[in-house]
C-alpha cells in the first residue's frame, strides 16, 4: 500500500507539472477575439499556415516511434564532446547607454539586446530541457548565466509557443517584476497561466507595428506552427520580428520554412543592419517548417540584411546533424560572398555596426 501511494504521488506530481508546462487553454472568448485576425481560420478555430506543413503526412510515411528512434540513435555522436566556449558577459558594461545597439547570443534562439538603453530578451530559455517531460530534449550546453544574474529586463519578445522558445521557468521568474511581454496573438493565455498580468502583455498580429518607448516592434509572417500539446496545434500565432530604433534596424526570423514572405518583409521593413536567422535543427522530414541550409542565403538576401547572425543551434539536439554543421555550411556561404557571417561566442557582446569581427571559435571542437 505504501509503495502504491508513493507511485500514485509521483504520477500525480508529474501530471501536475506537465499540465502546468502546457500553459493556458484558448477558450471560446479568446476565439472570438482571435477570429478578428485575417490569419485565423474560423471553421477550424486555428491560425492558418502560409504553406501546409505536411507534418501529418510525415507521420503517415513514418511512425512516431521510427521518427523518435532515428532522432535519438546518433545523439551521442552529434553533440559536442565538451562544453562550448563562452565568455561571462559584464552586465554593468552591457546596460550602459550607447549610440550602438549591443547584442549577446545566449544560445539557441535566445538573445539579449541593449537598444538605446532598453534591455530586451528574445525567446529566453533557462530550463534544463525543452519539453514537459524532464527526460526529453535536455540541454547539452548549460546556460552561461543564471536568471538571477540578468540585468533589469524591459521587454521579453517571444516568437511562438514551442518549448524551446517559450519557457515556463523563465516566464515565472518575471511574474513579480515589471517586465513587459511582446508576443504573437494568443500567447497571453500561457503567460497569464504563469502569473503575468494582462496589463504587461502586448499581442501582435502579422504586419502589425507598435511604437513602445521609442522602439518600433513589428510582427511579420513565418512559415511555422504552434502547439504545446497534441490538441492545441495552431491555436496561437507564430511570428518573426522587426525591432527598429534610431540606433539600428534588426530582424529576428523565429522558426520557419522558406517562402516569399521573406521578400515581402525585406520590401516592407528592410534593409536591416542585422538578421538573426534560424540556422539549425533542419531535416528533410520537416522541411516546410524549418529551412534547409541552401535556403539560408536566399532568406538573408530577401530580407536585405547587412549581417547574418545564426541562431537555433548550440544548446539542444533537435535534428540528426552535427551541432557544428550549420556553422561549417554558413562559413562556405560567407567565403563565396553569399552572406556576411558573424559568429559571436556564447556571452560575447557585439555592437551593431558596419564592421563586425568575430572568431571561428567552433573549429577546435569539430
């Protein structure tokens, strides 16, 4: 009886944790509001993808267990054998006012910006894994700083609600702070569930812009999906982001496949001083929702960016390719003149300017 009680307690605790991780639910009142968006399908009660993703077709070709096996079978060979090099950022220097935008890559798609004195976090994730199940999607690279070591954050910008971009642990840390959240439509249901008041949440539809304290935030399309559970697919919107100020014009791609939306973004909001471009976790099986390497230069040139800073790599094993493979491919595109690549080390502060020099820090780890 004691053993049974212990097992049931563990199951109950795990179930509660998973349920909490899934976030909030989009209710009928939310749907009425979301239905005002031209990107919302009223019949399906879900947001529309630019191009049908083909994910359901993928599962018809290969079973879930086959995909899972293929995903994990080579993991030990495809992650770094030692921690990636990093530099501990000096937060006192980072928050100092400057006429140039400062950028720190924190790993995966997480970035910290100082834009005219406003500190912005993008898709921050400080959890040990990117899954509601603690044994799945574990980090191979620890966070280079703790949540407690962060400076005061003015804004947190979120691209979509997948676990490697919207992190419950990180959001909850800011529940008792004044930090404001900027998200695509619908994500407020998750943030509210985790303690963020509605007065601190700004939700955007595609092509919507808003000037906030001298910085113009604009949400733009991306060919992706959203979901935190099997029955919540596309109930919230996903987006790429433009962050424009007097100091710089920046583009954050979020996740997504290649399409003509990149050209539209470049024509409407470009040129950009820097583009933070998804450059990892790719595979033919999910080509429609993640770009393949040969599409990176096309997307970069479509949006009319001066510098290409890769994201979506260096923390999680999410696709069956070597962790450094994106960097090697990007270096070849750089050498052939197709992109102007910059590869800051984890924690390294760079200034957005015409001439940025970074090191090939990954070479000795290949």
